[in-house]
């Protein structure tokens, strides 16, 4: 199984970082293939908490090739700050490689992002205002500035001028902002170039070499399927494609290099920002789930919206990604709930029942979840390490999810620690017993 893609199967924040960190232990390379520092992975190792925004999760494993692929957009300040923080904590970063073709977030991207959200008023999309969308827009408009441009002052300055010219009207309110001074910007980004020069490489070739040697490569996505710019709840989406097919483009490999696709999903649902959320739970129960699950954004600190597990959306994600397995996170958060609701269909505002994720935006915005009730459990499951140790009702809950989505469950997380996991028999068969020693 040389190539395995890890994707979020919901609206992001599913716990992909922890799962990728676990798989990275046996992997030879970990590749981040899309998104920017609008994503965040929280990993707990040896009692320490690491909050990663651009770094591939494998960076905590010495000697693993860790790649930031061409599909990622990079804020060089965030990147260098992360490198400095990891070094202060004695994490070896020498195995990091950054695609020369990855695009850079510039100061004007962040200003445009912020101004754009303010102008939308109550119709705001809910972006992180990190400049991600405007950077991807420049990439598509062929006005982007890439990592390799940091190594050539003449080209860098020429490209900045070309990129800013069509934005002059939009940037008029920031005309005196020192961040937009051409010389200041050029010198600042050349400095970033000197700092990361040792990491810049032809990452596509490096990854393909490992795949050709049948080494295990983990491709790590950011955000989640329902935030995909093509297939998500547009326009309340991210600016890239977080689905599995994007791994080939964002890492520079071919479709036949992918062998497995694992979808990460919480045992319930969450969403950050605006947009439809058919299973949202508000009031006391919503507050309880949010507190128990520590549902606050890694990148922004924003409280996440919470809801019951949406199986209609999860089955849609399984279809889009050709999921070969599921990994269920935060099962422990549901402990103590006497009954659990799972959404198995939607009801539109005209009363029509929908068994499939609606393609029409208006229909989705006015749909609510219809539920099946399953018995909960009261036991603390955080110390469980084998399936049979889980309460019977917890096992039944997992079986219901697997049967509905038609994908086996490979891994179950029962707490934030990297040891608080249960490898199922299906997971052991797919990933190999070497990765799950002690399970």
C-alpha cells in the first residue's frame, strides 16, 4: 500500500492531524497537498500539544520526508514562525521539503481578504481572512508569485508589480499601508527566501521516487470534503479542492499512485463559519458537546457549530472520495448521552424527504435533518484499546455508521492522546500489524 490519502469527510476539523501523525510513524513520507494556514492540526505527543498550520503532520517523526506540495499556498511568515517554534522545541526540521511551484500569500492578499469579508456584511462567507482565497485567485489568473520566485530578486519585483496593477482600485483604501511598499515587500520576501532556500526542491520527483520504491507515502489534506470549492456547500467553502482526487494535482503524482483513501469523521458533526448545517444542535446540548469536544478552531479560536452526525453528507463524501475506510474520532465525547441521533435523510421546506445530498443550493439551505434514534452509553471509554472493550451500544453505533456509508471503520479515536485509539480488525488488515503494535 504505497500511497494512502487522508481526507476530511465533513466540514473540516475532523482530527486529520492525529490520524496522519499515527500513520506517519510507519510511513516514509508525508505530503501536504492543498490549502494554506487557514487549516490547523492539533497533535498531542508525550504530553505536549503541537498546533501545526502549514507543516505536514509527519514533521514530529525524525527522518521522515515531509513535503509541502505545489497545491498548498504558503504564507512565508507563518512558515518561518512554525519552523522557529519547532526548533525551539527540539524538533528536527531538516527533512522538510517545499515545492518550488507552491504559491505565496502576499500582504495584499490578506488585505483584500479582510476587506472583501467586511463588504459582504451579513452575507460573509466566514473565511479566516488569511489571504487564502485571493492567493488562489491570483494563481488561476496567472498573476501568482511562487516559492521559486523568492530566489530571483529581479523576477520577484517584476511579478509583484504585475500582480498589484489590476488591484489598485481594490487596494485604494490601503494606499499608505507600509506593507504594500514595493521595495519593503521585495526585501521582506527575499529574506524569507534566504531562510527557506535549503528546503526548496522538486518535490514531485522526490515523492515519485519513494512511490517507485514501494515506500509508504501518506498524502494529507486540509479542511474537509463539504468545503470543496467544486463539490461543497458553495459559496461557503474553501478556495481549493480538499477531496482525494486533488492529491494527485497538489502533489504532482498520477492517479494510479493512490491505493487507499481514508475519510476522517467525528462521531458527531461540526462546522466553522457560515453556510448550511442541516443537523446543527443549539442550546444546552450544543454547548455541552462543544465544551466536551473542545470545539474551538486551531487556527482562529472560533467556537465551532455542533450537531448530530450527518450520514447523508458522510455518504456523499464517501462517494466523492472513493473512500476505502473511515476513521472515527471523538467517540468519547458522546459518552453520557442516553440517546444518539443520526441523520439518515433530509426534509426540504416543501416537505419532500431527501435520501441523497441535494445538488441545489437553495434546497440544501432550507433542509433539516430527519433522524434515527440509537441508544447511547454512560461508560468512560477513554481507556479502551480494543473493540470488544467498548460498550455494546457504542459498537452498535459504529456498525450503523459503517453499514450506512458502506465503508469499513479502520480506526477509532477515544481521546486526544495519540495512544487513545482503537485499531479495528479491518484497519489492521489494511495498514499492517506493524503500525498497530500493542493493539
